């Protein structure tokens, strides 16, 4: 089943997506409410909503499917790391530490945008990039989950585009902490949340989801990979995120960017030049993930702000 959040005639609704359109859930119900209620209860509520009249998709504005409490973004594709290390950090190869355990950072839940919303260029950036990912949504609270428990705790999946200001990211990563403002401006989540049962047939024998992933810029395909090329399946990512702490229902966990052109920076690192060029206002980025759907965003000019003030020097006098 596919659950969506959308705006229609100035009001926000949650609904179920069918081939006929959007079927509204009871007033006041959110997709996060359904996630917290658990998958069986959500499927029951969705089946009831499907009996109602549909709203054509082209009449509504799709919003991020849910408002998550937290967003963790992993870096689970080896091929992506190899290319981006050269482009962003100026190094070569994959760090040995990458293979030891999954790595993630927390990103900004207030920066989420819908499947077809415009994306402003972040203030001060001249190197805007996309990142083709899939995100899992946690369906129940848990702490120090085993991979098997974590697999059972996944409610569903959605497409995730971690828009990245590479010039800002390069500077801040040299400090040894981050990313921060390089990843802070926009994240596309959508077009809807597909429940885990619907994607079960795509699991391979090792627990990975073998989903085709593609991204194009202005109609020209730039990247193409399989989600099953992740170094760890989502069950292990959720398990690791819960290690010694908690994950909560509604938490979003990104796979990290796929390889083979899942972002421009990977290609820049491999080719030694900015080919294709950084995104500019007017560019349209489209991502499609098999079994989930398509998101499509247009880059627009951002706001101009004064330069950030540099740190003052100190005498260290006490």
C-alpha cells in the first residue's frame, strides 16, 4: 500500500494512493499516526479509505509523506564513497574504516520538501548536487535491535534525494565535523511511503532490496544502480542505528547515495573534472526507484545573504 500526504485547495490531507488517485484518510489522521499505529492497523485503515472517491493526482500537491522525528543518512554504497572521497576530500580509495561498520549523520527534518517542489540554491553555494537514495521508515520503537528484529520494525520505504552544496561541504569537512550546511538546505522525500509488504518480492536471498534506481538531469540519464549494491541491507542499518540507544516509529534512515552516477560529485571524482556540471537554476532532476515511484524537482535561484563572518583571532590571554 502507498500512503501520501498532500495539499488540496489549501488544506493538508493524508491518503492512500491507487491507480485512480488519492483516497483521503479520516480527517485529522496523519501518515505518522499510521506508522505509529503499526503496519497491520495502517493497512486496515488504508483499505477502508480505498472505498472512498479518489482525487486525481494532478490536482494535488504532494508533500513529504510524513514528518519524521529524526532523519539519519547512511553512506552504504562503496562505489559512491570511492568517487566522492576523491571529489570532496581530495583523497583516494575507500577508507578502511568504512568497511568496519555503517556510518551515518543526522540531517535536518525541517528541510524536507515534496516530490515536485522547487529547490532553491543554498546561500553562498555554486556547486549544487543531487543524491539518489532510498529511505526506510521505522514502524515501531526499539533499542539495540537484532537485524531480524530491525527487519520486522521497518514500516516502509520512500525515495530520498539529499541535495548537497559541495563547495560548502568541502570546507566544513576539513574541520573534521560534519556535514552540516552542505546538507542543510533541502531533502526531497516522496512521492509517497510504500509499505514493506509491497516490496517484499524484491528481497534477494541476502535480505537486500533489488530495486532499479535511476536519475536524470534535464531528461538525460546520469546515474543507474541497484539498491542491492548497498554494503549492508536496511535491517542492519536500522539495527546499527538502535545500537545502545533508541529508534522511534517514524524515524527515517537513508541508504546513502547509490553508485554509478548517483550524484555528480562521484562522477567528478572519477573523471577529474566537473562533468556533468553542477546544477544551475532551471535544471530539472528526476529520480525513479522501481516499486516506489518518481520524484522530480526543479532548481531555482536561492536567496542572497551576506558572507559569513570569519572567526576572530584570540591572544589566549587569561
